[in-house]
C-alpha cells in the first residue's frame, strides 16, 4: 500500500516554489522520489530551493516562470522537460493576495489576483495537459483555499479567484478523465508561514485562531499526506475532488 504514495520515476513541476507552501511541497515530492522542477519568477530564491533539495542538479532543477505569461509557461515546461523528461505531476501553487475593503479597491487589485491565481492556474494546467494527454496522463493538483469555499471580509478578489480554481478543478477533471489526467484541489485553511506569523501574533490574528475548531493554525507538514494522496497513485480513483485541510475551520458554527 505505502508504495502507492511513491513518486519514484515521476517528474513533478511546482509553481511558486521560491517560498512558503510551494517550497515545502517541492521538498515533500522530492523526498517521495520524484525529480522536481521548481518554477517561479525569482531565480535567486529558486536556486536556494534547489540547494535545499540536494543541489546536485540530478533530481531538482529550477526554471524561470511567470504564470501570467503564456509564453513563459510554455518555455518553462520545455526547459523542464529537456532535462528531466515528461512532466507527470503538476502542483499549481503560485498565488498572490490583495487585502482591503471591496469599495476601496482599485482595478489592479482585482486584475492582478485573478490574473495570477485563476488565469495563471488555467494556463499552467492547460500546458501540462497538452503534454500529458498524448503520453498517457498525469496528476494536476491545484492549490485552492478554504476561501474558495466560504468567504471572509477584506479579500474579495482572492476568495473569488480561489472559488474559480475550485470550479476549474471540477471542469478540467470532467474533460480530462478520458486522457487519464486527474485534476484535484487541495484547499488549505490557515497555515503558519514566515509571511503570516506577525499577523497571527496580533490581537486580530489571535481572534481568528479562536474561530478555528482546533484552536490553532495548521503546520506545513500537515499538508504532506493530502498532497501526496492527490499527486500519487494512492489517489488513482480521485479526480475533481477538493480536499480541505483546515482544522475544521469550514465547519465552524454559524
Ligand atoms: P507565498 O507568497 O510564500 O508563495 C507564493 C509563491 O507564488 C511565491 O513563490 C511567488 O514568487 C509565486 N508567484 C506569485 N506570482 C507568480 C507568478 N506570476 N508567476 C510565478 N510565480 C508566482 O505564499 P504561500 O502562502 O506559500 O501561498 C502558496 C499558495 O497557497 C497560494 O496559491 C496561496 O493562495 C495558497 N494558500 C496559502 C495558505 C496559507 O495559509 N499560507 C492557505 C491557503 C492557500
């Protein structure tokens, strides 16, 4: 059974792997046996990710990628496959947010978030599937959020983008099952990272944590099992699924 979680012989590409969840996911996939391509805009940060994965260039490599640019997406896949062969697993993780009241937001707040989180995930999934379909399939894991399933104030474009990612996951799963491409989404709740620890130490952050049934933030390692389930053969009958990992946040009382 445990062998079904192995990614030996696979080539996984992780977008937005220069920090946070993406960098962590790259490590998890590498430890499970995959050759890993880490892709994002900041090449120096990517080099650091590759160094953390062993750095000998045989099982991890970096390629530049801007998910909002179709030419960059195509070039990233071409560069990744030139070295490590066909991409069989994609983690669609790159994402940004903007915070503020919807009445006050500028057009740019909307368009940048939708462009990166939704259109970018679409471009990457489509590029991946065009390679996977004629080669016998693969697994695409879209990183959504519990904010794609319920809302809170001050992050409207982000919540809309992630709801789009959830629906995109289902639409692509339906169309691509015939090509043996599985498309699933991982929807994390609030996970502790370097970027948000100051907020969660504040009064507003502590109040938010009290609304999570488990009364705590998630840890990066708590995403490992769900990620591997969706990425590997262990999830071979799963497609169009949205797996939440949130300490019960979505079932908090109304
Ligand atoms: P982060 O800011 O540390 O990582 C985001 C990554 O995406 C960075 O490497 C950044 O360079 C990259 N990126 C942004 N725009 C890009 C573009 N145009 N092209 C290529 N790469 C780009 O944030 P974090 O927290 O690690 O988020 C990763 C994903 O997880 C996002 O999709 C986020 O929405 C999602 N998420 C995070 C949660 C959390 O609690 N941290 C909870 C739920 C979802």
